[in-house]
């Protein structure tokens, strides 16, 4: 499936800000066998005093933009053309969940994709006794690691209600779990916490999701949104798999990946600092269109 993706993020400040510095992680990545970025462009307004791209530890494309003069707004406009395919899973022996600790103990890989980087609690997905008990309640002695991922993902989908009013970007995962409500960021952090608690390395994935209009309706432009899901390491035979607890499904060609990290902090779309006073407002629009 080939896509044209447009992302616009606008920030407006009530008073001019100075020394504004942002790190942007919004450009999709190339993934072996599943995703190819054919072309992309990024326009920033006003023009930054400094701008450069680099690749972070996890392989995500990062744009660093700095303004050395006072500004009252920042407009970010990204366009991407990408192709996404789904590779059928290879026939392989799934690791039993009971053996995952041994598989990790034998792991000597320290590359960015090593499961060893995704086992410990992180700031956005800290250890939590309630989520640990929740995850363990669904385990069986004969369960494989991939079965545990799908079972816990489905349980979170059943228990949680999707609500963009229940949480914000800084809501702790424990609070969203207690409310049993939140958005894709909350669903993902809860699932990451649950999986790490039972010995399955898990990480956060940011990207876009192709949406479908209601029957008989035309697809509206700009109403899509950025999305989040999880990746989980289920043993050396299969390696990493990805699951979307918000929609209770494994990842397919409707998903376009931006990047990976231990939690949202590693792949936040815009992360930065500025010096100023007053209020700030922001608007975001996303459009994911299939190329016929």
C-alpha cells in the first residue's frame, strides 16, 4: 500500500518567545521488508536560525530546529510518500513464556534493537503492582510469549474505554489504568508496563494509521491523527512483533511507522524548550491518503 501523508502542527504564543529549540520526530523511517519512504519534505515557519537532521540511537530521524530571535508562532508542515507492506510471519517455534528469562539471559546483543534495552521500567511506563496483577491474571502455564502479547492486548482493549477527554499527554499510565480510560498513548504505556512485568521486553511505536470513512461518506481531509502502538520481543526465533491495543489487532499495511523507543519520551513528535511568558496554543491535523 502506498500513501501520501500530510502532517501540520501549529504553535501560537501569546507573547514572543526567545531561544526556542525543538527536536522533531515526525518523519517515517525505512523498515527492512515492510516500509520504504520514497520522498519527504519538511517546512518550518518562520525559518529557523539553525536546522539539521540526525539519526538517534533507535534509528529514528530527528530534526533539530533552533530560533535565535523572538517568535510568536511555529508552523510545522511535513509531507511524506511511503509504501507499506505486510510480511507473512515465518513458520518458527514460538518461545514459551516460562523460558523468556533464559532467552534474555543468553542474549549478548547490545544493538539498538536488542531486547535488553526494553526490559526495565521507564519514566512513562514505570513498574506498577496493579498492572502486574492484571497481566498475570491472564497467564496460563503453557502459554507462549506471542500468545501472552495478544491475550494481554485484547484484555486491555476490553477493559479500557477510548476517551480523549480522560487524559492528556502528561497523564501517568497508572492514572489512566485506574480510570480505565485514555487514548492510544495510554493504552500503549499500560500494555508496555504489563508485558515488562511478566518478562516480555516491550517498546513504544509512534506513527500513523489509515482510517476509513463511515459507509456512504467521503473521507474528510485533515481529520486523521498520529497513533501509537507497541512492539514486543517474543524470543530469538520470531524476534519482534507489533500490536495495537487500542484497536486489538496486530500491525498490518494500514500502519505507517515513524519511530521506536522505550516509551513516549523517546519518540515525542515535538520536544523542546523556550524562554518566554504567557500562554501557548497548538493545533494538529493529519491526512493519510492512499495512492491509487
